[in-house]
C-alpha cells in the first residue's frame, strides 16, 4: 500500500513547496476557500483539466423547511466549473447533485462503497 503511506505524509502543495511541474497532469481539482470565511466562489479551471469543484465554508442560516416552518440549517456552498468542450451541462449537473446527496447524507458513502466493492 504505497499510496496509503504517501497519503499520510503532508502534501507539498499544503506546505507551500509544490513546483509547477508537480501540479500538472490532473483531470479534476477540488479547492476550498471555506477556511478563509468564503461562502461561495467561482473556481477557475486549470487547463487541460476537465473541471474544478469549489467548496465554501459551512454556515448556519435560517431557512424555510420542507414543512413550511423556519429553522436553522448548516449550509455549504458548492460551485462546479467545467469545460463544455469535454462535459455537457446535464452530466455535470447530475455529478454536482450526487455530491450534494453525499454531503447531505454521508452514510451513502458507506452504502455506495459496499455496493461497488463486491462487484
């Protein structure tokens, strides 16, 4: 499990030691500005990548619930930017909707993993 060992080490990008050549070759980026108090933002794709998912901060806000009452809920801003030359809008929207499902119901990660790991 060489990869597992690598994941335990601090990322060179997080430590500020990443070289431009070490950041090339990806197809998708996950970026977060939530730690800086940003609720929502529009991330910019790093060419030649296909997409980037921006994650904002968790914030508690009043909302109208499904039964019409007002309650306080924890909200998370997600923003998907994608290259329309590579991905159509409908599949990208379905991907973002699936991410939303996993964030709202984390147990789905376990159910999905159990369904796919036995195939």
